C-alpha cells in the first residue's frame, strides 16, 4: 500500500508541517470568501472558474516543479546513490516520489476540486466531473514527466539534469494542456477514427492514456536507475499507440494515413532516443560480448531503444509504399521547389538510417567530444547548406543527389539515399574495426 511506502512517508514528513497544513486551506478560504463577498452576477460560475484556475497553478505548475525538484535535489546533493542502495523496488520508489513530493500540491488541489465540483454541479451538472477528471489526469501526466526526464537525462549528461532546466519543459506542457483542455466548448465535436465525442470527454480519455504512459515511463526509468534490467519493448509499443491516436484525428489522406503517420512518429522517437541515450564503444562492446556468448536475453536488456523504433520506421515505410506506391520510371532528376512532403516513405526511413549511422560514426571517434552537435552540424551542411549552394549555382542535379527533395523520380531518390546510407554504414564499420584493434 502507498501509505506503507517508506519513500512516500519520508516525503510526507518533508512536505507537511503544522503551519503548512493550516496555510493552504486558510489562503484558499480567504480567496473564496472574497469572491463570495464580491457578489457577482454568476457566483457559482465564478467560483468554478477560480477553483479550476487555482488548481492548475497549484497542481500543474507548482506540482510539476516539486516533482522535478524531487530528483534534481537528490542528484545535486549526491544522495541519490544512497537511495539506490535501499531495498525499495522500482515501483515503490516511483510511487513514493511521484505522489510524495507532490502531496502538498494535491492537498490544495483537492480543496479546489471540492469547490469546483459544488459550483460546477450547480451550473453545468454532471459534465463538470469530466472536466475535473481531465485536470487530475493531466496533473499526474505532468508530474510523471517532470520526475522522469531529469532521471533519464542524468545517465547520459549529468550536468544538464542537475541544472533544473528540464522542469520548465513540464511547465510548457502544462500550459499546452491548459489551452487544449479549457479552450473551446464541449459542444465542439472531435472526430477520432470517425467517432464523434465532446471536447471534454475526448481530452479526458487522452489525458488518462498519456498519464498512464507517463507513469509507466517513470517506472521503467526508475528500474534502469536501480539496475533492474528491462527489455526495449515499451518504446516501440508507445510509438504504435501514439500513431493510432494521431492517425485517428481529422481526415486521412495519403500523407496523414496510419502508415505515414507511424513513419513520422517512429522517426521522431528514434531521433529522441538516439540523442538522449548513451550509445558508444562501451555499449556496443557489451552487445558484442552478449552475442558472442549467445546470451540473447542480456543482449536485449542492454540494447538501446532507438534501434527498435528505427526498425519500426522501416516497417511503416514499407506499409506506406505498398498502400500508395510511387510511379515506376527509374531515371528522372528533380527540378522545382524542395518539399519534405514529396519525399517517398522509404527515402525518409533511409535518411533516418543514414543519420543514425552518422551519429555512431562520431560517437565511436577516439575523442568523441559531443557527437550530438557534430551530427547536427554535419546534417545541416549535407542536407541544407551544400544542396542550397549547389542549386543556387545552377547545379540542381548535383544538389538533388545530396538531398533528393523535390519533383524527382521517387525510385531514383531511394537509390541515391541507399547509397548515402551504405557509405555512412561503411564508415561506421571502419571506425568500429579501429576501436576493436585499439582494445586488442
């Protein structure tokens, strides 16, 4: 049970003191009394809006800051290693920090919810319960993200994680969810896979889905932090679920259908994992040793997550190509404006493979430094600066061979990018052989 969780009880002792217990209801009561004494034309509606606004500030913004600080302070004060030696399971540690560090915020939030419920039942009836449910689920989502992000970043780059800047991302997400959840009216229907639902009901379901996913992500990251190995199946599964959610919104065309949407989602998640996970000689050497000993379970446990969504991107690209195949002529060069939307799905997947190989090439360098910035700079030169310069100089065909974007033949574009990916992978193989030779 949560109350028997030592981490939860420790946070309760830190968050709740005598004066804080009285301060929260006292301040909220004075604010409510001021609204009542103002005696506006719509007292119940004003109380409802005020209670929801204060809930957003206390739970979303302040709570996200506290959830983020729960890990930031542990890492900054060098007490996290001591907690890792405790007997708590990853699930118990996750729940203890997630709800313990934000307990005082939920204490004030529940008071606001009580006022909003009583006032909302008088103005909107039972519909207010759907809105309040979305507010609660969004709060859990933001707290889980604020807890997960610094712990995940700490394993790759400790200094940015300890700076506390990640917490502002949760606040930006809080504002985004605020505008999405409260903007408009519930009479505005939202279509999802042809099914129509009210705005509040749709965002309640969305908040519950992403909130559950964020809590699960917090548990997975905590498991890795506590040296409990996991297999990389959750990341591609979330990519598939996110694809289903996004593809169901709005009208579906050849560029917004399920396969193409899945390709874009898998690409984005691959880049995110590639640039946030440790990937270098140590990781690759560990994978090689597991494969040499035939220990495929350990190989999966040490495998980074980005190859899983990279493979998923090719699956979606093939599905998009089969469902909407490009024309068959094999020789035709591009002329006209460049457009990412004109790139065939297989070209996008091959570009992703090339970019991942380029990152590995820099990560395997004798002095890797900052492979992320080296990769981004190289891609900026290869994909934008050089093609633009060549096209401006009247060498459009040569520019198209570097970045086949535009009105060119899709199969020729596939062949061009295949050659680029093969060259990059060849360079990665050469650098890996150098690494193995140095270790020998």
